């Protein structure tokens, strides 16, 4: 008995110390398989999620960067966010709301926010908010931020192409980015 | 559980001739603690994301500032891969074309074509990947993967032209 308990607690401690909680995702995304063996780094990554229905979400995991990001966006685009809302923002994970809805979204209670169907970040050329979001996140991270695109297998290429265009276009001009994939079980079909 | 073991331990001592009840058993019932331990263990095991996602690095060419300085490509060096809707794949070779050939993503399809010594021996061989807007993202990832598997050095993701779209729609079974 005692050895078993010892082992159980050892495992508990191990898991407690090594766990990083799975970030909450607004939409389940089924990532496509590939043979690539490079793993996604933990830091300095900005994830652009493309949902199967074509909505686009953004995420930066580092709290400090998110804080700076929100304040910079707030200043630039007069979003009228309060200190509290900026704090809420820095504790969130992936989000997909246009700038004019950001304040309202952050004011929601945690459960309401979960139930709220986020419209996704606009990517059309008339309201290219994704480009602005990316630009200010990179400013907040002092340019030390890599872009990773996490697309659903069944997302239309059109949306992914638009996202890549925005990432590549001025003022971002990132030509070097990553696609998040999962390890393929067998040879690709 | 623990009671069984404590009785077992006590039983051994009884036979040794110790008087009954004089010494209190030092064993405590650990069952609730063990329950808790396993509950936590299960919780952490289930919430941990173990397998980290993999990434595929994509380096896109920089936008040319001066198009007149771009090198012209030899038309025999170019293969165009057209990624169509419904997991369809087409290709043609060269720059001037009036029909596209249908193929598959499998080992016997495009991978075999790309491994052809005719292309492998050409250091300037280049693949242009063009996808229709209604093709799926997984097909593109698959395409990049095949480029890596077949060790194709030069490839690029390029916008599809209207003529190519039209030719794809003409291939039987693509609609």
C-alpha cells in the first residue's frame, strides 16, 4: 500500500509541476497531419487560428506581451479600454472579435464570454484588422514574435491565402512563418 | 484496502504472542488519501497536453521591388501543380498549356512523377503550387509535405490564374 501511495503522489507532483493547462479554444480546430518533426516553441509565438467556417482568431500566450499589446491598441485605435479590461485581455487566450466589439467582449462575465459566438477578426481588405492586430502585437513583443498559422483541415484555402497575404504584406512583411500541423500517423494519403 | 493490510500485519504479531489490545495499531486508514491522490492524478493526466503540435516552416520569397530584374524561368524547368476542390490534384509542365492532367496525392500519383529522374537531375527544376480558392487547407499542407518527402528544393505557392481555373473545371468529375 505505502509504496503505491508514494508512487501516486510522485506522479501527482510530477503532473502538477509539468502541466501547462491546455489553453481554452473558442472553436475546436482539427489540425492537418504532416511529416514535419519540428515542435512548436512555447514562447514568442503568435497563433493565427483559422476555423473551418472561415473565422480567424488570434492568440499570444505571453501575458506581458498581451498587456502591452492591449495598451498599444487602446492608444492607437481609441478603444477606450479601462485598466481592468486590459487585465482581462491579458488573461484570455485565443480571441476573435473586431476592434469595435473588443470592449464589449471584455466586459462580459467569464461564462458569458464563453457562450458568446465570436465573429472572428475581419480580414477583408476594407477592414484589415488582422494586420493591425499583428502589427501591434509585434510592437509589444519588440518584434520577437513568430507567426504560426493553425488552420483547420477543412478551412478553405481562400481564407488561409488571405491570412498569409496579410502576414506578408506591409506593414508586417513577414515572409517566414510556420504552419501548425500534427504528426501524421502513416504515410500521407 | 488498508484495513486488509493492517489486519494482516496485526495477524503476524498475534502469532508472536503479544497480548491483545495492549498496543494500539499504528496503521491508519489511508483509503481517502489514496482516493484523493488518484483523483488528482487523473485530473492532471487528463488536462495535460502532452503531444506538442508540430510546425512546418514556410519561407515565402520576398516581394520583388523591381520586376525587371527577375530572372526568366526556362519553361521546361517548371511544373505547375493545381490543387483543386474535393481533394483533386492536377498538373501540367511548362508555361504554355491548354490542358491539365489529373493525378492523386498518393505515392503512385504526384510523388512518383516528382521522383522522375528527368526532374530530379535538373537543378533548376521548380514546382509552382497553385490552389483554387475552394480547395481545402489540408491539401496545401499535404502539398508542402510532399515537397519535403520528394526532396523538391524549389517550390513556391503562387496565385492561380483564371485560365487554370477554367481548365480544372473542364476536367470530367471535378464539379
